[in-house]
């Protein structure tokens, strides 16, 4: 065919304790995969002659960060690299509270996480916190890099000790890491290639482990979900605008609007002045023209005519609370999920969790306070269309507002 298949893109987030080598790892991945902007390598070499090896790699990641901050047109949270098989986006996460806000509000959603652990220090509080957050967000693809193996003489015994400690913790979360890899980011051991230092380790090196990850971008095979953003009139034609969250929209397709259950047929699909488009795929922003128009509102969700989805008015979500004003049982708040906006109450706060220690503070609580996490049952005033976060991202995360104030965010797992 002569056409190259488009590489699959996987979003990963690098998590772990602040001093365990996250920035250095990002620098090393860019270096090992030749993903650096031209001219950077030379500059880095100069610096490393001056300051030594560690500086160069961390400096690299930090400098790319600064460049992105200066140049506001580039997304401040993303660094790209690619291997022969796949493209990757690294989502950069500053502190865990910002990380939560970004992740949940969907500013930067990762499909997989690389947890970096210093084998000398073992499992720290922040390590646990980050792993917990990843599991609460429904990120179930986790690769663990046990860093600084060079400082323990690449000892298998030390690796196994820390590995077992972490394993026990993960078991408690009900998460199974996909790979656990002994690495030295500084020396470049087991990042892009093998090393005789760890002859006892038989698993994949980090880049191979990342290549083995599959993105969940098979959204086209999933049922149709099209949250309505707006309705425009152009040249006498009513156009329903929005973004396809999953599934495929086709001409002549019979659809139903939820929660109103009105049926319709798609007459035409528009994309900015392009006409005659026969179908639209997930992620595409499009306009739809119906065979027979009837009043449609923002927040309605279009599904296939034969889809059993009806919308629900009660669901359970994992919530992070970010406001000084607590979430209280039976007090009305606003729920937003995709373009849907509806009044709701927290009918039950089943669990209240301290996000610093992850201790279960209380079952059946009356409120959720600033920076606490919880498992909450919500009851909405009118039905909403939701999905499990791991199934359809767009409809699996939500935010809670009061007035126009973002107070909490959550995912449906």
C-alpha cells in the first residue's frame, strides 16, 4: 500500500517520590530514543562536562519544561518520545495535589504509569500516595522502575527485598504491576538496552516494557457516544455540534437522544466547510444534520438507536475533594460529565480516605473535606449517561461544582 501505519500513541505519567529520579529518567528516555531536539545534545554534553552526568539528564527534562512554560503554545504538561514501534507522551506531574486536579479534570489523562522507586530508600509515603492515586484513577497499567541499582552494586537480593515490599502494598490496592525492572537511570542500565551488571534479570528493559503497553484507543469499536456541545444555525440549517467520544457516526444512521429518548436519523456530517463526509471517528469534532430537526439541548448524548443505555440517576464514584467547603451528604451541588450538567446530591459517603496516609478515616461519613478522597454514591436530579472510566474516558470522569467553583473531581470505576 505504500502508506505507513500510524504509530499508536500511549500517554504515560511518571510518578513516585520527588528525589527518586523522575526528571533524570525523562532525560534518559529522550536520550536513549533519540527524541531530542537538534542542538540539545551538544549543549547537554557541555553542561555534563562542567557538572557531571546526573545534572545533564535532569537538566534536560527541566529545561524542556522551562521551554514549554516560556513558549505557551506548547502544552505545558507534555514531552514526546518515540521508539521503533510506538509514540509516547509523558505527562509531567508536579505535586500530587496538582497532579490529581490535572488528571481528573482531564487536562492530562494517562493510560499507564511508570512508578520510580529508589532501591536504597524503598517504598516511601509519596510512593504509596502516587500508587494509590493511580489506582483510584483507574490506571491499571503500571510499570515499576527500581532506580539507583548502581548504588547497591546491582544486587539481586536488594532488588527482591524492595520488590516484595511494594508487591504487598499493591496487593492491598488490588493492583498488579505489569513489570518490575531493576534500572540505573544514571548509568543507562536496563532503560534502552541490557547490561551485564544485571545478568540475573530476565525481563524486558524499560523501553520494551513501554512498547508492550497497549493504548485503549480501540474506541471506534465501542458503542456510539456523542455528547451534544451546541446547536448552530448556518444558512437556515440547524447543525448539532460536538465531539465523538466513542463509536462511529455514519450518514443514514438511526440514533436516539438521551435522556429524552427522541429518535432521529443522521442526514449529513459536517467538518468545517467540508461536506459529504460519510462517517466520523472518536475524537473528531463534527456537526450533525438530522433528517428532521427537533429542539436539541447541550448535554444530551446521542447513542445508536438499538443501544440499551438509558442513563442513570444514581452511581458510585471515586472522588477527590479540593475545596475548603466540604462535600456534605444531601446538600445540592452541580455535576458535570462531558457536556452534561445536572443538579445532584451525595446520597452516601461510603468511605473517607486520608490522601497523605491512605488510612480509611471513616465509613458512612457525613462529609468529605479538603484534600480527602472518598467513595461516594451520587443521586442526580435527572438521568445522566455515564460509563466506566476504563471503558469510555470522556464519560467516566466528572467534576463537582458549586456556583462556578470547581470543588471536587472524580472517576467512575
